[in-house]
C-alpha cells in the first residue's frame, strides 16, 4: 500500500508535494502485481477476456503477456516443430518469466537500481532478450542473422503478419537457415506461429479510474517507465476523459520512445488501443435503495427537519484531493455575504434580480477564455436569467433567505494512519468549528458534519431532499457523487425536490453534466457565487415548479442513459472491435453525428447560387439562449 497510496495516488492527482518514494515499496508493489498475474493464470484459458482495474495493478498486463502469451506461444511452436530453441542459449528458468523488462529512460532522468544493474551486465541482458522476452525473434534464433524489424516477425495483427510473410528478408538468393530451412519454409512457419498467437492470446483490457498526469508530473516517479510499459501490455486502455488519454500518449512518447497514433500505440509487434469511457453511476443500485422502507422513512424525516431551509450536500472521502479546506472557505464567503445583505437597510439592499446578474458577471469574469467550461457557464447563465425575467409572479413570502441554508458535510474517514490525511482532518475540524461559531444561532446551525460512512438508503434520501450538491474536488477522475445525486431526482416520488450541481471543472463529470454550474475549485468567491445561483435556480422565488425541474431533468436523463452498465458494455464492445485503429474509442451515445449526404444535398439544391453556412452560431453570432429555437438572427446579424 505504500507505493499505491504514498507514491502513485499523489502523482496521479498532480499532488507532487505529497508524494513519497521508497525502494521497498516499489518491490512490494511488483511482488503483489506478480501474485495477481499468477492467480489469474491459474484460471485463464485461451482467448479469455481479462479486465484489470486501476493503478494498483499497473504492471499486471505486461506480466500476463510475458508469463503466458509469449511463453505459451514459444512452447506451442516448439511442440509442433515450427521452431527449435537455439542450442547456444541457456535453458529457460522459471524465475526469468517473472521479470518485467525495463526500457531505457530518457537522458537527464535518474536511473532506478534495477536499470543500473542492467547497465553493469549488458551481456546477460542480451541473452534475456533473445531467449525469453516478448522480443524473442524466431527468424534470428534459426539463422543467427542480425535482428530485423521487430514488427515483421512477432505480431498479433494478421494484416501485419501477412505483410511480413511477403518478404523473405534476403536479396538475390534463397534464405538458408542453420537448420537447413529455405525461404518457403520460413514463410510457412511465420504463418503458423501467428496462428498459434491468435489461438492462445489473452484479451486484456485495463481501465484507470483516476486521472492520468502529464509527463512532467509522472517522471518524478523513479519507476515511471515500468508503469507505462506495464499497462501497455493490455489490448485496450480506457480513461475517463480525452485529457487523461492525451497525457498518457505524451508519456508513451517521452518515456518509451514509441510514436502513438490518436487512438492506439503500436509497440514491439503489439497494438494497444486507447479509448475514452466515462464511467457511469450505479443507477440501478440507487433506484433499488429508493424503493426501500428506510429510504421513505429518512426522506420524510429530512423533509420535516429542513422545512423552510435550503439544503446543500457534500459527500466525499476525507482526502487532500477533494479540496475540503477550499470548499469550507467558499462556504464561509457565502455565509458572510448572506449576513451582509441581511444587515443592510431595506432601501440600500440590492434588488434580487440585480444581485443575480452581478454574480453571473463575476463568474463570467473568473472563467474568461476557459474553453468549454466558459461556454457551459454562459449557456446556464442565459437559461437561468431568461427564466428569472419571465412572467411568473411568486408570492412575496417565498423569497429565498440564504441565511437559512444548511450545509451537510459527509466526510468518510480515509487512510487515517497517513500523516497527510491526519493534517487534513485536523484542518477540516477546525474550519467547521470556526464557521459554526461565527454563524450559528439558537435555532440554526449552518454546517452539519458527519464523519462516517452513510448507508445507501439514507444517503439516497439526503440526495433526494438536497437542493444543491457541492462537488468541487481539486482534481478527480470522474466523481460519481454528482451523478448519484442527479439520479435520485425522480419527480414521480413524493417529497423529492429539484436540485442543481456546483461542479469543479477539474472533475471528469464536468465534461458530461453540461447543465451543472462549473467552477474553478480554487476560486472561493466563484464557488460562493455558484452556490447562491444554484439555490436561486431550485428554490428561488421567481421560478415556477416546472422551471425548477427543467435543468434537473435534463441532467438526469443523461445520467440514467449512461449508467455503469452502459459504460461496461461500451468498453467491452470496443475490445471486440478489429484492430483497425480508425477512431478514438468512446461510448457511441456521445459520438459526433456526421452530416448525412442527403441532408447536404438538400442544402446545396435549395434556392439560388448563394449559400451561407454558419459554424458555432449560438454564442458566436448570437447570444446564448436557453432554448436553441430562440436564438434567431438579430437585426445586426
């Protein structure tokens, strides 16, 4: 656990100051991965599918290739008389198959102890490569001729194998091997060996549930080459977002020296496909919890307990990557502004509508030139502002009071024996005590802190009652809390209220929940403004019930369609696709829809000779609108 928790976890989350390294941890990590590979091979059969998950098992894919695929192919080839092991090579040892080979590190990076050992004994390294590594070259073994291109001889791609068999590799004469084989025999052997590979090859998929860092961060790890090489043993590697895939490709180039394509890496006769597969929430499990008596009882209890109050929910592990101190600082800013507005004289208080406009402007300023997050924020802003200026006239007594907001923080204990986590826990406890001391009254306490896990029926009831979910990790692979929260918003169930999500732009979920309010988690003022906007959207006095549900139901439809089952099916389906390498693997439901020929033909044939095609119209030539049909050209346009 030392290597996984203290070395890998901080680096994967870009927290280099928290990273610690020890050789003993790395060796233990290698042994554990080796044990996993051994157990898998006791039950795996030819062409089985093996799906490996997360950073704890980075080395397993390559170990499986070495231990089973390569050794089995060679043994089967020798058994069928396709190739004989050269007599000048030492016999295979069981321990040799347990080694994970190293790729030479780039200049300027420190060598690991294992690499220094290899540099001191290059002769032994050469014998290892020729005798029992995945680079074993059948032609070289039979001919004692210099090694040719690796891809020409050992490959699992039938197309590459066919190209290899069309070239004898000799000019001006027939190739004769030490065993007396001619060129035609070698062609036949290559075809047969490829068939042995295909008949016995394990299919390995790997999915990373965390972010993947850039090269500049990963190179801090002394075993960074081993990690990248280890996971490249898989046939398919899946990531949550394209950003993580892009970082992985960069590490492959700079650490391993391979040149990957957009959606695959060809290396040493193997093709590893790369894909983007955003994981979904366990919607079925959440729905089952919502059908229990415990859920109904808790929901009724929370509805009565928080009557007349706004409820903001935060559910996280107590981890430094979740940004709890920054989140509490934003909560304090929100409460300070709410108290300031309450203390102002009635004549000088800002109109609620103008206050919302000001908050949106501030968020827009913070998010200037931030790409997709900016577009999402402006679209949501247009949506909210249009609804708020509508004709609906609410009763005056329903005006939202931000001083009656309750924040429920569920912080599940995590790794309490690690010093960094102990410090975070102490800081969080101090901040909560300070905020409650400043803003509590005899009838109201702003923060309710639960420092334990909560059963799913009880948690689902909190989700269903909450008006806003605060999900602002400093960085996160996906963060399923946001999706679980949205999944519980079933309007058909009594006492379930609409809800919105204040979501960190550095969480993978921000690239899927387009109706969430996306913020920079390090910007305390922006998060405080986003909380106020989110509560106005779901509990504001200017919105009808249908308007409050509008944004929530759009997000819920997306979450339910792309649940955990759909995620698993999409990834396994991609593994079954031929190794064509034609596209980035991603769930079909979010694939770009291409312009159909008949649609383009109708456009070309319509009217006269002059045609106009507007790209990125909404938000470029026309301001954002809540509904696309409302974005009609202005007179100036």
